[in-house]
C-alpha cells in the first residue's frame, strides 16, 4: 500500500485525534480525510439508489415471466457474468482507472436506456421477453457495479483507513438502497417504467461524477509502494485473463473466493427456507409481500445503526479475522436453531441478524482483505470473485436445495447441512484474518525499507 493515505496522512495517523465535528463523533475520521469520505459516500449512494430503483422492476418482471423459469434466469446470469469478465479485465489492462471505471458505468447506463426504449416501444407480448433479459442483466449489473466501486475504494484508502472508514462508507450504500426503493415505491403507480429506468441511468452518471472527484484526491496523494506498481493515472497492464489465473494461483485470493462461495451457498439455503416458511405462514400474496417488506425494513434499520456506530470500533477492537468470523458464527447458531425449530420467528430473527451482519460488518471488512493485494488483483481478481464466484455459489446452493428436496428431506435437513458449511466458513475467516495481517506487516516493512521488495 501507499506510504500516504488518500487524505495525505501517514500510516502513523492513528495517533491523531478524530476530527472534532459531528462527523468525528460518528466515525473515527482523521484530519484531511473528510473530502475523500464525502466523495465515497456520494459514489456508493448513487450506485445503490440506481440499483434499488431497478430492483422492484426486475422482481415484477421475473414473476410476470413465470416463476418456473427463475432457475434458468439464474443460470443465464452466471453465463453473463463469465462473458463480461474478460472484456472488463481487458479494459483494466489497457486503460487507466480514470477511464475504465467511467466506461464501465456508462456501458451499463447505455444498456438501461436500451431497455427503456424497448419497454416504451414493445407491446405486452414483447414485455415478457424484455423482462427476462432485464432480469438476467440486472442480476449481473448489481454485483458488477458494486464490485467496481469497492475496487476503487481499496485502491484509494489504506488498510488502516479501511478498518476505520469502510463500515461508515457502507452506510452510504444502505441509505442509497432506501432512497432508491422508496422512489420506485412512491412513483411506480403513476410514472411509466421506462421513465424510472432513465432516472436510474442518470444516477449512474452521478456515480461517475463522484468517482472522478474521489480519483482526483487519490491521484494527487497516493504513491505506489516500493515503486513496483503502476500509479493510478496509468494503465494496470497484465493479462485479460489474470482475474481468473491469479485467483487460482494465490492461496490468499482463493480463500477470499471460498469465503464468498460459502456465504453465497448458505444465503441461498436461507432464501429458500424463508420463502418456504413464508408461503406456509402467509397463504395470501399480499401478506407475503408485507412480510418480506417488513424483513427488509428491519434489516436496513439495524444495518444503518451498526454501520454508523459499531463497525469501525468492532474491527479495531478484535481485528479483521474475528470480525469476519462473526457472520459464520451467527450462521452456525442460526441454522442450528432452524434445525430444531423451523418457525417464522426463528427465520425472521436469523435473517435480519444475518443480512444486517453481512451489510454492516462482513461486507466492508471483506473489502479490507483487498487493500493488501497488488492493484491488478484489486480490479481483475476481485471482480472475478465478486461476480462469477458469487453466482457459482447461488447455483450450488439452489441445486443442492433442490436435490435435498428431491430426496424427500425437509427444512431440517437443509439447516443441518448448512451448519458444517458455516463451520468451514468460520475457519476460513480466521485464516484470512491472519494472512491479511501478515501481508499488511510486510507492506509496512517495505515502506520503511524499499530494499526489502525483492526479498
């Protein structure tokens, strides 16, 4: 990592006192870091607001296209992820960050405008096929644009800053999600769908504007450790397939992929468990919708509170590994409880705690893991892990759930299966924490003595 932080402070900055402002009371922000923090907030707020404007539209289109077709739509999503990874890696190889990140977001914005035009011109029969394509596209979009955001963030902030600030930055994502979903909920009855899509495209342009504001700070204030990496203003280079090859050659990156794979598999198990329990408990579709909305509201409220007040303090107190292990530890207890008592109360408590724990703690702390890898891995390997590996986990979880059901086994068998997976996930988290700390120490030694780079 760089010898200077995104705000120009040295790694010894923790000795300074937090800014004596309202912001300093919410997060341990150091002098000079507030502008970078503000741009980061605007950046992720715009992305998540755009996605959550589109998400209810996707869900409605998925149902309209036939619930029986949803597994195939998920498979199409995985294929799309694989197809898009190599062109993106080529952009990373060829262009500097200030060009390939805006190009990525504007590519997706152009896609949104094409869908808007299609919905405006198509008849009812065409809407079904547009809806299926849109479902697959948005399932690719949401992981891709968020992954690119976090790749940019870990390229700007140091490891020490990430431990303090990433949880607070993630709160901007939560607020963006609330704003986007509220916008669609309020306007969907009176505003045509194509107009909502245009609004989402404009939000992506706001994300590009915010990213450039953040990049101006980064380009001016960061330097490559040991002079061995390309500066942010330069193309990263390397191979277009490096995201795949470097992931499988690095035990560290491979275990980050395993972390996300196990999270995705167990999340899919829980998703199907929740759907089954909700269907049995609430026969009426309106009641089911209200149930899911209530769960989302509880998750968002709890997530915001933890992101604002606890995330940074937790990771500084117990470290990266134990912080990552909190979610799998909770999953062990939660799935064990479901195995014993698969009730609506158990599923709600478990789902709310797990999702809030992921958004508020596991996700931002997982990004800290990438602050100690080369810049090429921050964009190429990270994007491969965040998109393709995540969707592979979806597929494994979905088909495993279907296989368990085909054997005539119920929810208890699914929950029992998830317990050892969560235990393996916990051990993986602790291993990653130790390796992250070792890499951070080596980087700090290089900063103090660049001659160590070669050995």
